[in-house]
């Protein structure tokens, strides 16, 4: 509904003006002034959109996931798993799921393969599962190397041909010697950063361990793997990184001091990085999401302060499959500042400096906010 209002707001305002003229007499000069003002703003917006609107992803269809290698960090369950299921419909070449828990990764792969059979029995998408602990630098390096050579955890179990497993180990040895052919590398085209450590208690109840683990996982770990992916994306001069953020980064709330600190810092980092990488046709999007029904969210609620629970009850939690569908649809439209539902949109208005107007309605709202 909001999208329809935003799309046709210019004509809606003119109709409203016509209705007011019908009910009460308004001076012709006022009518001319209002119409001229709205039209002038519309012209300015259109010039901005078509001449300077490079905030949208404008490269050679790098937002199109078809035939791409999509890597999802934190893809074994919850939103990451829902994103993997949704991405299947886009027919990528490879989907790589990364997580700490090996058993969950194996279960996730089985479910995705069954989902693929339902979608299209002859769908040829490679599903790799890679163990990775974002809080450990050595684990990130090993995992990233495995991603590049398709060294899935279950490769030797699944492959009937022993020679394929042998060639995988051979490629790993070559990579360690920096002696691998570029053609043998399965570069990441789309990186989705979904993994995070969440500590939900008042600051005085949190331990130094929580701070260190939050920084290592949510900041150091994400920056490390993003930096590694960018090296290969620069060589190809194309790439897309989606960082799964939270509405709390736009409006911090009680009980999330360490977590929202890390998410806010990553927002600033990715925003600056997006500017620096435009020359290489590499784009970074942030998805600012509300509370989502996931196993992780259930775990968070066990330690969550009562005040935090009351604040979060003001908005509804949303289904992870619904969120994944909306995120991918908006990503395909070239959105870099992704929000869901009305609350997210209103929060985005508070941060208009980081988000260019996507419609004439947005332009009017931002202009009104600036004037006040």
C-alpha cells in the first residue's frame, strides 16, 4: 500500500488540491503557486534520478543472481537459510553456506536439495557447505580458501569418483603455494554477511568476554572476510556484498549495547567502503531488519531484559522466509538501503543523509524534514 502511495504521490496531491477547491474556495494564485512548486520539485527529482542516480546498482547486472556464486555466512539456519532457499529461484551457479556448526550445515544442504527438487527437478545448482568461525582468524582463512576451490565439507562423501576428491586436495596444496590457476578459482560474486553474535543484557551484566567475542565476530571477522572477497571482486571488476543489519542500528534501544555498537560501526564501514569501491563496480547494500522469527531470536529472549521485551512488543516479529523474499526483491531493484515494513521506512527517513530518495514521495519527505 505504501509503495502505491509513494509512486503516485504527485497526482494524489493534485487530486487533493482539486477536492479542496471543490469544498472551499482557494485563491487561484495559491493554486498556481502550489502546482508550480510541486512540479518544480518533481523536475528536480527526475533530473537527480536520471542524471545523478548512481546510488542504484548500475554495473553489468551484478545484482542479477543468475549464474553467480553466492556465499552466505551464517547460512545453516534462520534468515541465512531462508535467503538460500529464496536465492534458488534466481538460478545461481553455486550457493555456499558457511557456519560454525557442521551438523546444521549438513541438514541445511539436505533441505535445500529437497527444495530444489520441488522447485525444478533438473535445476543444476552446486551447494557447498563450509565450516567457518568468524571469531577465529585462522578459521576464516581456511574457510575462504575452501570456498574458492569448492572444497565442500561433504565433497568426499558425496563424490563417487575418487579422482575429484584428489583434485580438490591438489588444488588446496597449489593454493597454499600460490600456484593455482585463476580458472580453477570459483570467485565469490555475491557475499551475504548474516552471521553475528548477539548479547542481550544490561551493560553492567555483560562480561569482557562478551565484548571481545562481539568485536571479533561482528567486526573483525566480517571485515576480514569482506576484505578477502573484495580482492577477487576487484580483479573481475564486479561484485555485490549484502550486510544483514538491524533496525536497532538506526534507532538503538535498551539492552543491546555491545551488539548495536558493532552493527552501527559496520554500517559506517560498509557505507564508506561502498563509496571507495564504485570504481571497481563493487556495490554494498545494508538490510536493516526488525526482529525475525529465527532460532537465534528464541535464544536471545532467554536473557533479554524485561524493558527490552516490552519495547520489542511494540512491533511484530516477521517470518524469516517473508523477510528473505523482500530482501532479494529489493536487492534486484538496486536498493542499497533496505528496510521492511512501515517502521523501517520511517526509521530510514531519520537517516536520509545515508539514503538517497527512491521516489518523489521520499524527496518531499526529506525536503520537509530538512526545512523543519
